[in-house]
């Protein structure tokens, strides 16, 4: 059988992944970190068939934003022990239990209430949830995330929670055509990350940068980028 094509064009998922990793490798040459940057394939709204193709091409980290859709996918691929699911979307209180029970990572914790619920609802037979605190570094009213001034209290709570492990920070910056402003946002995130890491040595993940801005994000010190469109194509 002919492999399903991404977005009905002549480029396969494997080729799109290779292109994304090539971009990351080139960006790493100007980066501030020594370890390879991880790629999170954002598979929200994408069918199981395309996720399977990405997995077959070697991809293991996947990001989802819509709880019920994500739970269905996690359940479908439950036999694949090496696949790693990250929840990256806004968290509603009434959906937190599903996230706590089905994910390995949550990148979008931005308030104490949600951190507390995830800690209480994480099954004790599972490893603690890996947590990234989402920061609204560009102070964009349309973006989720805590303010930098709220980081300390939230980080302390997470670090003291038995069923949570604080791993770092995540941000989605405001869209801008000003490259210098964009660099400023990413550098501010790196500064927050470094400050937090000095307090919590286990911190190792700075998730920032997407399809359109991964290069400046990696140059500023991102350790993980979140790529959706450039792997799976635009939403149908």
C-alpha cells in the first residue's frame, strides 16, 4: 500500500519530520545549550493514522490540547510503551482528572488550583507527573500562563508535591513581526528558567518555539520545540 500523505500532498510525514529535525540542528549551532533540542510533535486534531506514521518514522514525543480527543489517542496507542504524551493546552478544572490519569507530562500548569488537582488526582501507581509551568512572558491577554512574579509560589508548591515533578517552563509568545521583540521574549524566558534552575537543580526543560519561530527560540536556549503544522500540515 502507498503510505498516506500529509495534507494530501506529495510529502510524507517522515520527510516532514526530517526537515524539522534539520531546522533544529542548524538552529542548535547558535544555541545556548549543549544537549540536543527535543522535538514535540503537536498532533492535536490530527488522525491516528498520521500519528502512527510519525511513530513509525521514529518520533516518540507527542503533544495534545483537547482532553477527550487526547484520551482516545492515548488509549489507542497504549501498547506502545515508549511513546510519551504531553498535554499542552489550557486546563479546565473538570478535565484535570483525565489529564492526571493519562499523560506523562503537562506543560500548561499556570495556577495553584490546577497543580493541586493534578497532584491529588495522579494515580499513586503511576510515576509522578512531569510538570512545566506555563508563563505568559509577553503579557498577552489572549494567552494562558502565569506572570513571572507568580513563578516562585507555584514552583515551590509543585516541587513539594509527591505526585508532581517540576521539570521546567513553557511559553507561547504573542505573535509579532518584530524580530527583536521576539528575541526579547525568548531571552526573558531563558532568564526565568536559569533563575528557577538555580533553586531546583532537577529542572531541565524549557519548552518554547513552534513551526514559525523555532530558530530564535533555540538560539535563546530552548531545550524543546513544539512543531505541528510543519509535520502534520495545516488543520483541515
